[in-house]
C-alpha cells in the first residue's frame, strides 16, 4: 500500500482512470458486437449503417490510448472487409 500522501493520491487517480478505461473498452466491444450481429444477420444495409455509426467511437477510444491504434485499425479493416464480402 502507498505510504506517502503523493503515492496515495496517485493510487486514487490510477483507480479512477482504470475504471474509465474499462468503461470505454466495454463501449468499444459493444460497438463491435453490434456490427458483427448485423453482419451475421445478413443485412448489408444495417451492417453498413452500424459500421459508419460506430467507426468514430472506435477511433475516439484508440485516440485516448485505451487500445492501440493498430488494433482499432485492424478491427475496422476486418469489419469493412466482412461487410464488403456480403452478397
């Protein structure tokens, strides 16, 4: 456990940031899940709409450093390819 006042404050700040990051990461996973559901349903219009609506969310979360920018880019690329491959 932290002994100094400064270390206790840093521990409090770290816990707050951890919870915020967990919430953002969950928000991103939900956005990705919604796009994948639309793809699985076979509705290209709904999948495209979901993708365009959630693309900025994924970018914003990676911009904050919650997830690596390459992970966000790779995820968006794979989702776009899956939508494009739909008949």
